[in-house]
C-alpha cells in the first residue's frame, strides 16, 4: 500500500480490491490507480470512475485510458473547486485546444 498512498488525492477514500481498475503494465511493480469499475446497462465493468489525477499520476491515468480502450472521458467537476467544497484542485490532464464546453 506504500505506492498506493502516494497515488491517492484523498487518502481516506480507499478502493475495494474487487472493483479496482488495475494497470495492465505496472510501473515499478505497482498496478494501482485510484479508479473503480462500474457496471453498465448492457454489461459488467462497462465504465471507469476515477478522480482527476494529481501531477504524479497523469501518466498512469493515460496508461489506464489506453489499456482499457476508453473512448469517452467525462469530467464532472471543475479544475478548481471553491473553498466551500474543499478547494481541491485537479490537474489539467488534457489540452485546452479544441475543447467543447
């Protein structure tokens, strides 16, 4: 769990091993990413839910996207939350060019 704690934005939120998305090609023998599988309407493990990455986990985020052939990414939060909501920050893991809002 040493590697895992370094990859968590919020340490108190732990993932269940059964639902955990695992990196297929682990870096430094660690397959951990802070992401879970969600069942869809038509099949199990149809969606992935994760937090916005921190600087150290942006490569892992994109590795997960490529390894799992993710076609759509939906971000349901702002890059910077207000202090009222904890003031947390998500790293911009995408280019600002060609963004539809």
